[in-house]
C-alpha cells in the first residue's frame, strides 16, 4: 500500500509555510502527479493543571478563521528544544507564566496526515505554580483562564473547544488525570 516517492520539488519555502509538489508511484504502478504536501514543524500542547487543581485555559484570536477561541497552551517545537517535553515546558511558561512539577506524555496525533508532515505531541502537566508573567511573542495576545476540571469536562460536552488537536489532548489528559487521582485515593 505504500507509495514510492519519485521526485519532489519545493514550490514555497518559508518558516511558517513550506509547500512541496511530489510525484509518487502507487503499489500497482499508477503515478500520482502532483501530490501537494505541507511541511510544518512538530507542535506540543498540554492540559495544564495548577497545584490547586485548576485547569489552565487560554483565549486568543485565530486569524485564519477570524475567531477568538478557548484553547489549551501549546505551540511549535523549536529546533532549539531538546525534546517535545522541553518545548511543552517552555510554551507553558511563556504563555501562562506557570511552571509544573510533573509532566506526563500522552502520545502524539497527526493534525492532517494526508497533506501535512507534522505531529502534535500531547502532555498532561500537573502541580502548576505561577512563577513569572507571560512572555508572549510580538503577535500574541493571550488571556489565561482557570477552570475546575468538571467545568472543562462540561465545556467539552458543550463543544466550546473548536481546535481539534486541543480536544484530543483534553480527552487523553482527562483520562490520565482521573487515572492518577484514582491511584492516590484510599482503597
């Protein structure tokens, strides 16, 4: 079922948009030409919970769809980040001002594997403590919101999160959060 890459040509190459045109051979010999691929760096996002069990949400404007969205913290994994976990810690600190005592890897999902090359690495961060003010990029304006776990669950049920990668992370994060809480409850 795998395709064989016959040739590849970059049509546009900038830090935030890299587009290439591939020529591919299918297993049965047919040729697909052109097949367009968007190259993006990997991303990290996280369900972040403070030491008093509040989930940190962020609200920010998303220009491509022209809406202010309720989301979870996250962003691009920079080439200087040693790992996705390091990138997540950096993004949490920059966007929220919180540092975390525990970080759990929840796996990765592919945002759009038919046309995009990247993965989104998901995390659950616990024990968050406010240690600094936000350190936002020039084009970022992010409002930090704290919510109870039950409120976040209800927000999910009410479809208040539009960003599908964040919905996925919250789904896995809530599962792991419940698992960890159940492990410390008296038997």
